[in-house]
């Protein structure tokens, strides 16, 4: 089906809904690389005006990626809830935007309609929104999950303590863990990106983090971010696996390039559930996504990168994860060129994920060859915290020495909590106060060498050769 809209004396014709979506997207380098972006501002505005008039029902009729070719499309269509959709089924994309910004679309209502919203609908409406619109609506979307503590409560900001080390050195990892815990970080997860995929080495990392969590009775969860098939094998070997991690994407072809499909994710989820390691809940999947991953796998089918990203959230939603986050600037300037594009993408991703009912966090980050700097990240993390982001990363000094990119630090998390009065997960907050890391007013306290957490840390992890 063709679509058209006139701007001045120029009539713009779009051959499909897929083209309208791509041309309506704010400018970004990945879409230019894919050859799907609008060539002029006028064409982009014509596409947006055209998109605003399209009924939401159209997205159930004209599929951007064919049903028979893609299991993610099949998941989206087969899991769509007509009853939840009924409340908004009469709206166009433009009407949907206007409705989302009204007081009638409150937190309870947005939760009720979430399963009736497809990723393509969420992506479409985001393309008509200003940054402030994305922030305001996302703030109203409350997605609460739990494993050993409760994540995503309104007025809270959680953090992933990311103690990576370029050689997986136990003492280096332990030092970063200790550093983060003393700053009140780690309530979302203590998650390590391993330098190796050797199963014995991975098993050692699992036991290392589990020992720290058990010794101090920390109400949090661990995760080693290796391939999901490694985690299945390690569960079979008796490893203390809390969360199952996997990078996911928005098309079947892209997921196959990661070595996964929906069946493998289901197998891993069932394996982890069998361990019964949660105490306050059973949300135990952890997913990471990022705009550009589908195009980099040559698996986008002509769909713009932001819509592909939103489709990944349908995969995440299907597995009821504890955590999902967009690693927004990690993939590089070929896909998000500068700070402006990274900021916009982070707000889009957070909005779409939350609207779909996914606990969306963000790795507020960039690579050193992008036209971005830490001031851009300060802007994005402040905007996201106002928008109710579920969690961000905590890395010593904001510089990940293993993955070689710039992200957010333990100090950044303290800044956001102080600025906006945000809290850590309630179970984790109680632990911080019990350990005298946080005072009764929620302020992180200075730590001396006599602090009990330092005195009881295993000596082999703190000694220096």
C-alpha cells in the first residue's frame, strides 16, 4: 500500500508503511548507512504527517517484516492482546501521541494497554514525539520486577555494578565490587563481562561473586555476561547462576547471528528457574539490546534501526526479565554519530521499552571515536533519571577498562539520587543501612579502614603481591 503527503508544492510518495516509518525517523547515521533515511527535512516532515494519520490497526495488517519469514514477527502478532488493544484501537498514530500525553493515560491505564501495543506502534508514535514527550510518558510507565530485591518501583533508581577486568583477575574484580558496594551501587545486579568464554574460568567467576553475595548476605543478584549456551552448560554443572544473560535483537536473522533463537532462550529460562534461587520474585532473565545491531548483522529487511530496536523489546517482554537495557552508544558512530543522536536514541529506547511493559534501563555510553563526550552522557543520564529509567551502569571512574568504552560511574549514580531524591531498591537499602554504608537519611557514608565490610573481606582478594 502506498502513502503520500504534500509539503508545499511537492508531493511525497512512500511505497509502504515500512518506508513511511523509516523516513519519519529523526536523522541518524545508521539509517543513512542503510539507505532508508529521509533525504531532506521536508521529506522527513512529510513522512511524519503521513504517519500521524495512519490508524494503529494498520500495523496489525501491514507487517514490516513478513510473518512467514521471521519468528519475532510471529511472536509479536501471536502474543498481541486484542482486549488490551481495544481501548486504543480507534486511534491513529497522531491521536495515540495526543492520548499518551493526557492525564487519562495514567500509570494504571498504560499498564492495562501495554500488551495491546506492538513494538511498531510504539516506535511509530515515538517518531512524532519531542524529547520532552518521550520523558513525560515514560515517567508514567511503571514496570516492577523482582528476584532478590525489587526493581523499578516509582522514585527509585537501581544500578548494575560492573566490575569488569581485562584478565578476569579475581582481586581486580573484588576491588571493583567493593568500591561499588561502598557507593551504594549494585542493587540491579553485579554483572561481569568476562574476558574469556572458557567454562572453567566462567565457573570461577560465578563462585567469586556468589561468595561475596553470600558472605555479606547482600540482597542482590549476580550475572556473568557470557553466551546463553555457556550458561545452560554451567547450570548443568551446578554453577550458582542467578540471572541468565543474552544480547537480543529485533529480527530472527539478527538473533541467529548471535547464535540464539526463542527456543534457546526458553530453555535457558527454564534451566535457571529450576535452581529456585530467587527470594522475593522469579524474574531472572537479563537482556541487552542496542540500535544498529540488526543492521550490523545485515538483518534489517529495510526497516529503520529504531523500529528494529523496539522489536527486540517484544522478545524481552515474552520472557518477563528482571532487567533489560539498551547499550545506547556502544555500537559506534556508524549507527549513532554524535551526542545528539545518542541522547535521542536513549530516550526513544527507554520510552518504547517502558510503554511495552519492559523494565528498561540504559547503559549511558559512547565509544571514543564517536562525536560525543561525558557532558553528553551527563545530559542523557539526567534526562533518563527524570523519565524513570530502571537502572544504569556503575563502573569505576566511568571507564570500562575491559570493554574500552565510556559509561557511567558510581559517582554518577550518587549524583542522580541526590539531585532527584531517588532511592535504591528497598531490600538493598535496608542492607546498606545495616552495613553502615548508608545512614538513616539515605546518604552514603565515608568508609574508614576499620569498617566491618573491609575487615571481613577475604584477605586473598585484597592482598597485593
